[in-house]
């Protein structure tokens, strides 16, 4: 065996370097060793477990593979229950390590502004390339003009209802337009064993998605336009609570006090409730499995489902949009790679694949997606297209600030109604909630 000297090693190293520069396969083989490669970049993306499972499958499969090929980034997509995301964010910030990018819901970004990297360059590019970012996305993704997150999409809720059951109680081809009509129809439905189903529990989406618009529809509001003066304790709020108590007992499945964001889906698909404020996931599941989810006549349930906005009150009619925002965390060890990934995944060509997989469950973060063909495929889902431009965010009549996000996270508005439903006087429930909100806004 030939003796290997230090000079031989240096020659081989030099040959390897030349080969690396020239890219010549023969030169690489001449060195007698494999070339050295740079360490692969990895980006860890934490998201909720989507109510459209096909979208998660797409991200973890095809998109992950394409990301590696197109960017050289090894993408790690982790999905967890949305109710667990905030605890995960807190622990990651405290430890200084965790997912590079975390997808948040609603106005949550405001709570973590100090821990997010500036992504203004990406957001600006996104808005210019795709017709402008929706105002509700911008307001939750910026603090003092600085972009703390990259808008991803806009979710939201409408009332999914069994059209045949509503027709039987006098609402053929339509949904109750006012709270009085809603109550009258619900009384009949509950007597027939077909109550409405809604949550008044601590769950991220369906609870605030119902009770905030309900409050606003009566003319109630959390704060004045200055975003500081708490005005929850008002005649309008009190009237909303007074009406909510009998509405709950006369029309609702009363087990909803303990429901999370999945219970109403299961209840509707099992035929035990007639209507519930929800995303498009109920309909999409029924559509996906027509042989599994059927009406009492044995026909596919999907053909008996329509969507409508929650009823209007003296203050108007509203929805509660749910912007989704990707936060690049300051503790990330490779922010350059994370930014590269965010640009790539948000590009029209790549985002389109995910958007199609949603089938109308969410709207895009920018106005270009309003004209996407997905909205013409199924008219039952078409109403969700308007979610980004017909709603309000928590913290009305102010902005969805960090204080507003804290109030929402503490479920103060939801608990105001839940306490009254469980026996506290409406006046005391309002005073309690007002006091808790003052504590937050005055801190």
C-alpha cells in the first residue's frame, strides 16, 4: 500500500478545491474522495392542524419536496391543535429556541411584537405583486408601521344550516335575518329535537367568532375610537346579554358551554344540531364523504347545507374575520433562510396550490385572490369570499392592538355571556367584564 504523506493530502485537497470550483466530475474523481457540501438549511414552520386535512397533507408532502428542490431548504412542517399554539409561542420565546416561523390566528401577533423579526420587505413585495394586502391583515401584522408578520390568509365563520329543517319552521330558502326571527325559529327547532349549536367556552375560533359579532350587532363595543377608553358597560351591551340568556336556553344545545372548535362540527354532521356558526369545514367534510354523512331521508347531507351571516341586530350585522399571519421569530438561528422560504411559499405560483386545496375554506391575504376560479366551483362556498371585507376585529371601536388581543385571549367577552347563561345576573356579568377589560387597558 502506498504511503500517504502530508504533501499527498495537501495535493488532494487542492485538487478537490479546483474540482469544486470547476464542477468537473473527472476532477472530483481524481481526488479519490467525495466533495464537501455546505450544510443543508432547515426551516421549522409551526402551524395549526388545519380543518381541511388535504391542505396539511399538501404542505407536508408535495410542498416540502418542492421547497427542497427550489430553494435548497429542508422544510419541517409541524401541526398542532390551534388552542395549543399560544402556549408554544410563550415557551419558545422564554427558552430562546423553537420553530423559526409560527403561524398565528387573529390579532395574536400583537401579543408577540417584541419577539418578531421585521419582515417589511417581504410584506411590501407581497402587496405590490398581488393587488394589495387586505386592511384587516395589515392591522394585525403591523405595530407602529413595522411589519411583524407576513399575512398568510383570512379565515372566518358563517352559519352553516340545514336548509330543509329551517324550511320546516317557516324559513324556506332563507335564514332568519334578525335575532327575533332567529329565536322564533330556534324555539321550534329545539322542540323538534334539532337545536342550534354554539360554543360559549374557551376555544380560539368559534367562541369569539360568535360572541363578538353578537355584541356588535346590538350596538355594543369594547372601547372608544381612542383605543383606550373602555365602554363595554353600556345599555346596548346589557340588552345583548339579557337577550342571550333566554336565546341560549330556548334554542341552543346547552352542552355548548364546554365545546371547543370541533364539537359543533361533530354535532352537525351527526344530525343533532340544525345550525352553527363555523368555517366551511362542516360542508367540506360532508362533501368529501357523501356516503358517510346523510340526512334522515338517506340523501347526502352536503345537499342540505347552506351558509348565511349571523342575524342582524339594532347595531347592524357583522362577522369576525380570522387573519392568519406567519411570524418570523427573532430567536431563529437562520432568519435569512426563513425569509427566503416565506418569499417562496407566499409567491403566487406556490400559494395557489395551497389555496386550491382549501376549496374556499379561507380567502387569500391579498385582493388578487378574489377573482380566483375556486370561488366559482361551488356556490355553497361563495359567501366566504366576502369575509375579509365585511367584518370587524376585536378591540372595536379602536384597533386590534395588544390590549385587544389580551382581552380576547382571556375570553372576557365570551365569559360575560357564559356567566349570565350560567346564572349571574346580566347586569353583574356586564360589570364584571367591564372591570376585567379596564384592568387590561389600564395596565
